[in-house]
């Protein structure tokens, strides 16, 4: 027998045992399915640092990117329910993807155990300051008077901004042309350059240029005015019956013990309540929340009920 094959055969069971022992000993991988450096990644690293000593576990943040979040989500879906892996991702990935995929890759309620609602963030409707409009209503009037300038940017297809645009088009009765981008930065650049009239993106991404007068935020999507832009009205104030804030949540693989999920939720909420964590998250446009597992379940159900009819009315689907 080949000596290397013999050694490998002997080592594989030992390595598997070591991996299992490592999980039992207290190593948890916090999977974030998007790139490092983004707001959600910062959120993960802040709470992981605070949660580790409370739970007496080593928590390592791991970015598993790709597939609009699906790579990381599937990794946790297929993970062992032993506390070795936890998912942190945006709410929309967990309630929109099962709606828009022709064959859903996962069922959030069946494939995951809820842990905690973590933090909220808002979207903004951003226009070119050169447009002769001072608020949402005057901008709508401008759009009606300029039907050749109704192109708007969204960070990607199949996202909340995408479907916010669909809702606006229906409610306003104005044909709008959606232009998908890769992230917020190119949207803002094209608004500044006069290539598109407006965009829908995260408030946090738009605020720096809004404050520098490069773009103008005329409405935010939250239920109440944002603490980051208290001078900007909400869409509801502007006559559009839509609240579309988004959020980050934490889940474990199906089969994970409820008591461990509850412990994680308590530790995450405690981390989010720390003043230094709050300050750092506020600096990147995130509003810390924290909740018991039931709070996350309730939020997911409410958002699914809100967006499912809106998404289905568009007929948008992702072939998979």
C-alpha cells in the first residue's frame, strides 16, 4: 500500500475528531455572506469581540461571499447544530431570496433557528441637486414634466431598493426605468454626473455626499425620521404608504438547541447595548436593536407579509 495513502487514511478520522472537539471546545464561526469592510462586517466584528468572553467561546468572523449572500447562507444551512457556526446577514436576504428564486435554495423557518435582531438601517431617495425640486412632492411633479428623465439607480436587482422603485412606479403612476448597479458608490457618482435623475440606496452611503451638497436626499424609508438625517421627511410623510427599513439578524442551523440560541441572543443584545458599540455603529449608519429569538421571528414574518405581494406583482424571478 502507498505509504502516503496509508498515513492519510489514518489521519482523516483523527482530523474529523479534532474538528468535532474544536466545536465542542467553543469555537464559533460567525459567517457573514458579504465582503469585509461593509457596515454588516463591522457589526459582526464588534459584537463577536463583545460576545466571546460572555459565552466563553472563541468567535471568528468569516466572510463567505457570492450569490447575493447565498454562498454563506447555504454554508450555515448545511452546518452542524453544535454551536460551531452562526449566520449574520441582512433580513432581505432571508425573506426576499426565497420569494424571487424559481426554486428556493432554503426555507428560513425550517432551515434556521432564530437568534436575535441586531441592527436596523434605512434607505434614502437621492436626487441630483440640479433638479428643480426641493422635496418629494415637487420632485414627483418634475418627473411628470420630464418623462425622458425617469431613470433611477439601485444597488442591485432583487433588492429592497429595486422593489421600492416598483412600488413608487405603481403609486405615482409614472413609468420609471430601473438601472441596476454594483453597490451605492456608482449610483451616487452617476447622480452627481447627471446620468440618472435619482437613486434609491442606503442612507448611510448617501449621507456624506448629501452633507457635502453633492446629492440631495429628499425622503427616507423608515417609519420615523432618521436620527442621522432628522431634517429629511419619511416617504409616509411624503404621501407614499411604504416603510422599508432593513436590518441585520443572527441565525443558527436548524436543530440547534433553543437554549443555546437564547444564550447567543442575550449576549448579542448585551453587546449592542454597550455605549462604545452604539457609538461605533451610529458612525456607520446602523441603529443597534438586539432582541430575543422571538423578536427576530416576528420581524421576519412582518417583512415577508409586507414584501411578498409587492415582489410577486412585479413578476421578478431569479433562475437558479
